[in-house]
């Protein structure tokens, strides 16, 4: 077990190079409690849980050929949430930590820099922080093995780069690269927010209602949400997409196919593509199309190729030993030359979150906010806990039309979402 420095996992190396003056690759996990958060208890809980997660207790450094993580000796920081969703983490003011813990009223939120981890590993950290906070604040709760606990020894397997473990050689050109290109992806456009912060609309839904509708369409909840989202886009932009396809990128947790306990990144993407000119505009047809393509994209053979593609920067000699400054220039040039997006929307479902049963009386729900970019200005994050599913739309656009159509379509199917919003559209600057 290392205690001083760590390599970035092979899919994480691109994120530090991608930082700009206005954006970082962040995502957010939140937990809404039944009582207001005490900042002193939260600070104590975070301090106590950090030794259990050495791969999170790091700061980012740059070497000659690549970035790497070094042990962070500074104390962790918590702050009251200022309400600006996905404001860049100021690493210096955050004591160089690559995650930011904030609170507001009865909600704890953690923003994660994607180089540190993926959604699955971040949720393990989030669960541990919440559990330790409840214990520290005096709530009578007991563990059932579903949460990593303060005082436990970290497991060496959690620190491994599973991309390297399962990496195989592959052809650079053709194959999965061509499949993931997305050259004809329809891009959402519209008036954007000029000031920091994004819009957020969440639908809080009884999970059994979603399951009934998914069963009706013979698909999973993930497929149902993706199909409804793409159908909503098609309905709104019927005059705009004649030359393009609607492309939903759906993250896949590789741990389900390639056994791993890693707390680093270990995720790939499935590309689900719909031609709205030839696919009938019905939820049934959209569900069938996405279901088939998601199953194809989740095949072990295809995932193995995508997994190895993620190791490109670290396994090919001509990129492995390329100076970091050259890698930075190459990536920047690629971004400048890439005019269009490769997807219409990213739809990420973390699945069902498990916590000890005696925690449910203290927690209302969890939520997952996926970040957006200039080329993909609206994305969806989904997570389920204790019979409640939260569907979160993050957007850099002022318009909320897609969200309105989306939740209206679910309502027509007999689902009754409770909608909440940060009303960012009311301040259009």
C-alpha cells in the first residue's frame, strides 16, 4: 500500500490538462437530511473518515511526463454552499484537495474533480461521510457492512488502476474509436448563462412508479429515462435535426463486468444513437432502439476495447514519454479543431445506493449532478436511495423547455414527480 504518491488512473490523465480559466471536470453528490447540518460535526466527521480513503487524501502535482497525486498533509475544508453550482474549485483555498465539501441548511454536497474518481467511487466516499456525520452528531445508527467506516484499514485493492489490470493491446484506428466518434450528433443550443453557475431542475420520484413504466416498455429505468430525454429533444427541435442524429452517451461502471474494488476511475461509455427522421417518434420505439444499442455497448468484448483505449495516454510509448507541455498543446489544438459535439446529452445513472437500514430515518434522499460543457450544455444524473429516485438536469442554457416536456411525458405515463429547481433562469446573466 502506497502512502506518499499515486499515479493518476489511465482515464484520469486528460482531466488536469483540460482545465480552463472557467471550467473543470466536476460532478456533485448531495445528501438531503431530515435536520439542519451542524458544520462542526461535519468538519469532525470529514477529518475522521479521511484516513479510510488515502486515494482521496491527495493533492495534484505535475511531473515531466504526467500529473500525479501526492499525499496531502493539510487539514480538510468545509464551507457553506454559496449556491453557485459547479463553481471552479480553487485548489489553493481548498487546501489543495480535489473535492469540495459544502453544506446548506439540511443538505451536504461534495463536488469531485473527475481525475480523482468516478461516480461509483465518489458515492462510497459520500456514504462514508454521511454515515460518520450522523454518528458524530449523536444519531443511533449501526453499520451493516454497506458503508466504509472510520477506523478501518484501507484495502490495497482500492488503490489499484484497474484500467492497467485489464488493459490489452488494440488497434488505434478503426474499431471502437469510429463507433464513439459521434460526428453527426445533434447539439443543443440556446441562450447561455454568462455568469458562473448552472441551472438545476430535479424530479423526485417514487422508484416503484418508474419500475412499473419501465416494465411496461420492457426496459430498464436507465433506458426509459434516456428514451424519454431523447424523445423530448426530438419533439422540441423537430426543424433543427434533419442532418443530425440524437446521441445519448451512457456511462457504464466497468466493475460490473471486470471485477474490481478500485476507488479510482473505472468507467466507460455506451453510445446510443437515434435517427429521428427514420425512428417513429414514440416512447416504445425510442426505448427499443436505446435498449438494443446499450446492450451492444455493454458487451464484454466492446468494453474491453474501450477500456484499453482509455489507457492510450499511458501505454503507447509515443504518448507515455511525451512531455506534459506537449500533451497540453496537443489536447488544446484538438479542442480548437473539434467544432461539433460527439453527443447530444450524457445520461448517467449511478443505480441503487445502499446504506444501513437504520440510516433511512435520518436521510431524505441522495442526488447526483452531472457537469455540462459548452458543446454539451445539458446533462442528466440519476441515483436511487430507499425507494426514491432523483433525476437531475444540469444545464448551461437558460431554457427549461426540455425539462418541462420530459417530466410531462413521465406524468402522462402515471409517474408523479415532485419538481424542485434552483431557478437559475430567473437571473439570466
